[in-house]
């Protein structure tokens, strides 16, 4: 059953544009918003919102900071350098930071993968002739994954679930997004646990393949969400109308993608550095906006947080229901 807590509809949010135009901003009357992002498929709502002019239409001008390391996005939010973590912000790291700095974040969307309907998020990538078919084949091997505690923890958990010891049997190597396929091809690592679009590109390129599709969905939760859309509580409290408009714009873009992924995925060429042929093969992700979130989504996010607890990375129990954005959070303070 879906939550009853709602922000105003997209139509109502659009009506805020005129009011926002009169707020403090730049010379064009646009409200400035700072946002950090990672060049992955999960971040598509941001790309579509930018390309379709949805932010400007809603009276916003977004200043973007691109990162290759998921930790850096959450660090920039915690430090107050940016106000919004775009879709694809590391969901696990967000909760780790919240545990360390209570009251810092609220999330309003989730991104990942699912098996039914198939929405690909993660994959074990190898060279085409590798004997590795799954995590259970990684004994004595090296596996690359995104830098930072989130994917290191997820990778070690998947290794453990496959019956191996992540400390003794497998070497986990941090690699930036752009290094995953080259590192496999060059033999620097035996495999990578990669986020889309890396898996789709590897499956299409000669010499590499997806050895295992959606392993996190198999071993942790289905659907599985490694990405989240995040606001800082300072941003929410200081500019609730602007925060509400950011959420509405990204919800609108999420809906557009879910309704016509093929029609919108060309944006990946610019933002995820793919060529036209690669864009054609990219798999559709599982994208959930604020108005979509339901109990299944929240349980799946909780499963990821529980992995961090089980792996000894998170020092206390956290309930994700305490950190989901509500309509009350976005009300204008009198």
C-alpha cells in the first residue's frame, strides 16, 4: 500500500514558478540550487530534467558538481557544499552519514534494479572467455567495484553470501566508473561489480560480458536500491518551497523516463559519456520518485541498510522510515 504522505501534485508545483520568480536568486529571477551527481544510469531523471528545461520552467537554476566517487557526493552534502544529491546518490552511504551526523538528510526517491519486470542495476562483469560465472567463482580472484564504503561493503556481502570469505578469498579493488571495463580488459582485475550503464556496455562490447546480472537483487533485496535522491535538512528548513519544487521536477522527469525510457535514453550520451551505439543497448533502471514510494520500496531500502549493520559498518540500527521525506517537511514555516 502506498504512503499517504504526499507533496503537492506536479501541476500545483508548477504554480509555484511565479512565486519563485520573485524570490532572491540571480538576475533572471531564478532560484539557485546546488546539486551533486554521479555519471550513471540511475541519475537519468536529472539528465532529462536538464535537457527538457524542467528546472528553468519551474523557476530554478541548478549548479551541478560531478563526482566519480559515491562517497564524495555524500561528503559534499554533509559539508553543506551542495543542497541536493541527485538520483543515484549512494543510498547506503547516506544512512552511514546520517548515523554519524543525525538530522542531516531526507530521501525522496530510490533507484536500482528489479527482476520482474527486469530492471538492470548491477552486474558482475568479466572478459568473454573467463571461467567466472558468478560470485561463487571468485575464490583467489580480484573484483573491482566503485570506490567508497558502500560498494566495498555490498561486494564483500555478496562474496560472503556466495560462500566465500571476503577477507581471505577475494581481493576487492576500488575503481572509478570509467575504469571498470578497461581494468577487466587489461587484466588488472578478474571481474568488476558494476553499475549501469557499465554492464550493458560490457555485454555489447567484443571481449567482455555480464557474467551475472543483478547479483544484489538475488542476494540482498528485490527490488534492490543502491541509489537515492537526497535533500539536506538545512535546505528543506531554509527554503521549503524551493525544495518542494526540486522534488516535483525530478518526480516529473522520473515519470517521463518510466513511461518512455527508449525515447529519453539518448541523454546518456552526454552525461554518461556513451556513444550512440552504446546508448542503444543500455538497460532500463528501476526508478521511483517521491510519489511512487511504497512499503515494498522502503523494505528494500531497509534491507540494504541492514547489510551495513550485519557487515559491521553501521554501528546502530536505523529505520529508513524515519528519514523519508514527508509533505510536512516541505511546508512553509511561519
